[in-house]
C-alpha cells in the first residue's frame, strides 16, 4: 500500500513538473516570437527604405543578423521569466544586443570581402532593428505587467519563515503584483507574533509537499527562519525535485547591492560588495552632470518658465516662488523652490488640519486641510510643472536631478527617531525626482518604504540608473502622473 502511494505521489510530482516546464517554455517562445516578428518587420522597413535611395542590404546577411540577435538575446536571458520587468532595461538590452550582432555581421562581411557602402548598410540595419526590437519588448513588458496586476501570469508563491523579514517579503509582493509572485502563505514551525503578517501560516517544513500540491505553488522564497541550516537545505533540494523555483533572501541583505562579486576558496563562496562612495569621484561627475543638464534645461525651457511665472502672478499674485526649508545632504537645510499653487493666507481651519499628526509610517504630502489651489495651481501640480524652479536649486548645488526627495526639518527629526536607516538617505544630495517616486512612493505613502528605496538607489547608483529614473519620470509626466511631492 505504501509503495502504491509513493508511486502515485511520484507520478503526480512528475506530471506537475512537466506542466510547469511546458508553461515556462510557452512564455519563452512568446518572447522569442515577438523578437522574430519585429526583426521581420525591420526587414520589410529596410526594403522600403532602400527604395528611397538607401543601399539595399543583402537578404542573406539580414538573416544572419537576425539569428545572431536571437542567439545573443537567449544567451543573456532575455527570454527567461523574470520577477522585475523594466521597459527601460529591455530597451537598453535591445540596443546593445542588436549593436553586437551588427558588429559581428560587419566583421564577417569585411573578412569575406565587402562591397561598397558596407558601413552605411550595417548602420541602417542596426538602427531599424534596434528600434523595432526595443518597441516589441516594451510592448510585451507593458502587456505582462498589466496582466500581472490583474492577477494573470502570476506564480503562487510560498514563503519559508514567518518572521519580520518573511512578513516584509509578503507585504512587498502583495503591494506590487507586477512582480508576478502572488504569496499564498508561510511555512514555519515556530512563527513569531503574527500582527505584521497578512497571510496565514500553512504548516512547517515537513508540510512542503502537501502545501505545494494543495495550493499549486510554483515559487518558494526562503526568508529568515529559526529552522537549522540542514533543514532549509533539504527543503531547497526538495523544491528542486518538485520543479518549484527557489529564491533566497540572503543574510545581511541590507548591505547587498548589484556590484557583487563571488569568489571561491575551495568550495566555499565568498561574496564581496563593492560600493560607490557618495564623496568619491563618481558622485563628483554626477554633480557636474547635474549642473550642466540643469543649465541646458533652464535655457531650453526659459520661455516656458516665463509664461508659467506670468500665469502664477495672474492667479495668486506675488511672490511667484514658494520657498520652503528642506533638509539636504549631510542634514544641511536649504530653501527649495516651487511655483506657488495656493492662495494665501490659509484659513484657521486649514492651519489646524496642517498641525494634525500623521498616521503611523506615513509621509506628509498632498493637500492638507482646505484645498486652496488655484486653477493654474491644479494644472501645475498635476503635471509636476510647479517643480521646474528646482532646476535653480540644482544649478546652485543644493540639489541633484535625481536623488531622495528632501523633507521638511520637523518631519526629518520625527522620522529619524521612528524609521530604520532614514537618516542614511542624507548621504547624497536631494533630488527633483527619485527611485522611490517613480515607483509610486509619493504623497501620503509609507515613509519606511521610501527610506528603503532611497537607500537602494544610493547603494546601487550609476549614471545609467539616473538616466533610467529620468526616463521613467518623463513617461510618468506624459501620462499625467505626479512624480514628486
């Protein structure tokens, strides 16, 4: 009898594993199909362009280019299922992959004896293909993110460890369904107090198989647990046998960033973390870049600033700018500039509302008390145009284009006492926009989440990350979403 039960269980495990493998393969094929379709579309565009006088690229070499693009993309994991889908990352990856494929095609044609206008043909081939492939990948990412937010294309996820870190993982996944991992509960023999948890404890480590089958679990996240290391290791290996993906929250995760290197001493891995110092030369380059871009933008949007100043003057009178003390780098206080959007003075009831305490773990923002915004002010705030004068703060060296949003001194003192690592965000200059803001953490949202995302930005800073945030901000402004507060 026991042998029959074990055989039935093994058959069910094999069947479930095969089904998950087929689903994963279907997802990969759909992304490959989109790339193939966009490369074919690029080929058609090239033929149309060639009729306008551009030298025609040989069809055989276009086919070689397409195959190289697909092969390099597959090697870099472009067709694998991913937790984080970022359209800007996929755009950059498409440009880089097609550029690499174009370089290989160019090299091969030179070695085999090229005809005239070779460079021009290859440049057109790369440019058209890069735009088409990038556009296709952005469309796929947008569609998949929308589907995940509606509860589709998500993986039921089990969290091992029901402590503070496990509860944080669950809350993060519940608040951001676009990650594609839908948490269904915890495994923990000895869970801590459950006030912070929003999901049930479904059992202990020995209940793994039954929970996986009962809830259709496709992904397991191992957070911190009181279980011994050998128990967790057996659990991970059992997940592999079941065909369930496993992710690990590493110890000292607060110190981790994207600049990790792994070296081995025998079979023992050593993880090294490389950091960019906020006082180093990299941030000196960033600040010089900020001022240069701010100067160019001020010259470019100068007429718009003059027009907005006139509209503000006509709607609310003088002064044109609203000046408010904010805390910047190293705790220094400066006056942040905005266009005035509210009529003054505030009525007594509004002053009382502004002095009311905030709910726990909530940042200030939005409109306190009576809405005193003028008609022009509503437009400026909904489009974030009221923030344009902060380019002057950047030019004066008080702010950066990208960085943690500055807060008022009284709230900084409050949050430094209440929120873990809140003061660490003052290691760098405050920004007009930031990593937290482009991910929806603006207005009256969790201040601990803001601090976490701001510190992630500082730990993982790069010029490309700044550019990525600026692009995401531009997209949000075009959509009419306010990106700062």
